[in-house]
DNA sequence: CTGTTAGCGCGTTCAC
DNA sequence: GTGAACGCGCTAACAG
C-alpha cells in the first residue's frame, strides 16, 4: 500500500480493491507512534491578525503542503505564557518541526524543543537559543530607509512607536531609526520615543501619549499598532501628511487604497515563509547542518501619507 | 499522575519528583492511540486573510483553550480539493471534532467525518449534510439592511458583487438584496448582478466588469472582494460616495479609519466562533443531542462611503 | 516474494 | 493499594 515493497500485481490489485470496499483509512496516530516520526509541522506566530503573518503562513503552507507536510497553526498573541503552553503541546504531540516568531528573545524558552530533538526555524525575530535557522528582514535597514525618507521630506521631529523591547524586531528598528537621524545630523530626542506591545490597543494608547511631544511625523513598527495609531490621529483631528507624516511597517492590501494612501516598509513576507519552510525541511533531513541565517531586504513604498506639502 | 486514582501520598510525591528529575513528558500520540480519543479540534476556514475569520478563530480559541482543547487551523482557501485533503487528514489523525466553513454546499463532502463519528459544527455557511450544528449570521437580513439603506439614500442602480453560488452565504445575501429592491418597488436588473469567488482578485475583476452597467452604488458580499473592488474603483477614478455608494460585508478595524470611512454590515464574528466551540464541546459529550442552528443578527454600521451627497 | 511477529508508550484490567 | 500483562494500529524485521 505504501508503494515501497515490490508486490505481486494481482495481490496489489486485490488489496486496493479491499481498501476501497471497506473504506479503510490508515491511522496516522498509530503510524506516528510506531515510526517515532510525524508529517506535522507547527507554525507559531505572534499575531494572526497581522497581514504580515498572514502572508508568512501562506508561504509556509505553500512549500510544506507540496512536500506532504501538514501545517498546524498556533497564535501566541505576543503572550509568553500561551507560547510556552503551545511549545509543550508540540513536544507532547511529537511534531516533526517548528517554525516560530518568538514572543521574547530572552523569555521564550526553546530548550524544551532542543532537548527533544525537534528542529526549529525562527522567523521575523531571533531567540536566544543559538544555532537555529532564521529567516527575517533587515530591520535596521528598513527603519533607516523609512526615517531617511521622512527626513528627506523635511520632517524634523520624527516619533517612533516601537514594540516590546523583548522582541528583536523592536530593537533593530530602533537602531535603524537612530542611524538615520545621526546620518542627517538631527538631534535624537528621547521624548519622541515610545514602546507598545505590537497590538492595536497599545498603538492607540502610545500614539496618543506621543502626540504630547508634538512630533511632525511618526514611524510605527508594525501594522497592528499602526491601526491603533491612525485611530488616535483621527480622534485628535490630525490629518496626514498635512499635520503629521506617517510611515509604518507591513503592507496590507488596503494601504494603497485609502485616501491618503499609506507609505510603508514592505517586507518580503511570502518569501520569508517559503524560505523558513525550506530550511525546516532540510534541517529535518540533516539535523547537523550548520545554521543558516537568511536576511531579506525590505522595501520602502512611498505613497501619500509621507509626502510633506510644501509650505 | 493523572490525578485519578487514589495513591499513597508519599508515593505520589516520589513519582512527581522523578517526573521533574527526568523531564518526563507524556506522549500524547500514544495516549490518543490507546484511548481512541484526542483533545485536538480542527478549525477549517475558507479564507484566513479575511478578518471576519480572524475573529471567528479567536472566538473558537477562547472557549476551546479554556476547555483544554488544542485548536489546529486549516485554510481551505475556497478550494474544494484542498478542503477535501484536510478532511482526510482530520480523519487520519482521529481529531476530536471539526468546525468548518464549507467551501461549497454541494461539493463539500462531510460524510467522511460523519462515517467516522467525528462531530461537526459548520460556521458561516451550511453544508448539505443535514443534522450538523450550525452558527451563522442572518445573511438575508444583513443584505436587506444594506440595500434598504442605499435605497434610502436615494441610490437606485445598486449593483451586487456576490460570491460563488456554491456558498450559502452568497445566495442568502442575494435574496436579501432582492427583497429590499422589491420592498422599495425598484426594478431588479440582471446586469447589476455579478459573482466572484470571495477572493480579492475576483473582487477586482468583477467590479471592473460591473462598472459597465453603470451602477450608482454597490453592495459587496465579503471583505476580501471589497478590497479588490475598491482597487477597481480607484483605477476607474471613481470616488465614493460621490460617484458611487459603497457598502460591504465584514468590519475590519481599518474600515472606520479611512477617508471616506466604509459603511459595512458587521457580523458578530467573535460570538460566532465562541458559540461554535461551545456547540462542538457539547456535541462531543452528547453525540445524539438534536442539532442546533444558531443565527446571529448582523448590524448595519453607517459611515461615509454610503452617504449620498444631496445634489 | 510472502506471512508472521514484536513493540512504539500509553491506559486499563485483572490478579495479588 | 499495587504491580504485571494486554492491546490500541501500525511498521520493520524476520523467517519461511
């Protein structure tokens, strides 16, 4: 049946007929128990409602599916505790491998997986566990591009709405932001810096607070917070780009459809998912291969929200 | 260890210490095989990138998680073949139950699940398999509300961008659309009707085609197609609500943030997910309980895109 | 090339 | 109250 052994054609015929007759379906639970292996990959993302991860998921499913792996999805929701529970489940279910965007570089504990020999690929972010394959964007460059573009437009008091310091993306994007300011010899001001938790509500709270420092532009570190931030601007009666230049990470389909349309840093999300799945497949076959750290270049897409009107 | 049997306290102590010492983790694969049961629920959605399903997922996870069920997610992407493969996997993995938004009322074949005694709840849509629990919106009423609102604003040539006829939501929403026209004694015109496949690209194609019939307003049957439709309007240089009134199903966070903001039919998505998970839990406990068909009322949220300027 | 058998790690049952 | 033996459904290793 599994097409491996050489069998007498007529026997094979007979068996296949019986399979159809009885509606026999192999029990994969039993198979997994016996072979000590499974065709199930876990994909743990930190925010399923962020279209960035939506595309990553699609990329993973594309290549995993065509390699006959089943992808099961977990949504950690930026919650270390939830994430921990999921990792525990993954071990208990003896899944074949894990692709994860770790909630926290320090707190996310992948040692459970490592100890049980489960292959890991991190996406979007790094984890302290060294030696895992990684696929992510060049976040420093992304933030630098965005900030330089705003400076170029003549904005001078550029705010930064970052994510939790525990996520490597937050910190790297902050580095890029600072680098651009330094390059342009614009003074860095601590008051223009703020940190949320990558979720919509915090984008709203943090942006509202940031407005007190009177920025003339803002860079938001992910899409989900950008929505909260836009809500805050609307409540304050501020219009972009007139009152405030606006750039954010991630490029959902509607960003180009609104008036004014949104300038964004687009990541190669689909490709990140694809490469992650490829790396995981390889790592499963060849556990001792040296770790790969892939870095993809993000792209600045200039639209209306960052085009400063000439005074 | 499972806290069932009455054991000598000191023995228990000793065992628990050993568990910690050795880092022992029960093998759920073996447990499933032995007990012929699992704590895994499958959730098969037809479009993971639609924020409507994002909320449904969250609702399911909320109640399933607190009942110690693990939710694994499948994205059928409106593809009957993919869906079929997933259902086959669910049977092979002997999962405890399934929540599904069936791609097609006729073609989606749930009999495989029924034959294997796997409990089913359908969400958002119906399947031909009778006797399953169901949670969905009152689609007829939703479309009727939207259309009546547009008529009320003075729009007369209202187009309808529907989904595939195979999905019950498409057909029900069409019924509501027609009902509103009839109530207002506005003549129904076949040219103003069109059907996509619920995906973004088809929203774009179908809307572009529909414009030839010169509608003065349009109702789009889901969010994903609405994005494609908006892109089409932008390309045609049409503005809403000035040139065209615009209403669509589903209410993602950004609908209220754009200029002009979008009038929508909001479904009680989170609640749909919650109730579905509740019903599935109950059905697992009590397989012969009569089927429940829950219907939740959607809500018209009037914003700028449908407010016809007085001539 | 074919039929038989052991055992994966659990939960359950039956002696003790 | 405790321990040993059995079997869930499958694959791999073996003997015929």
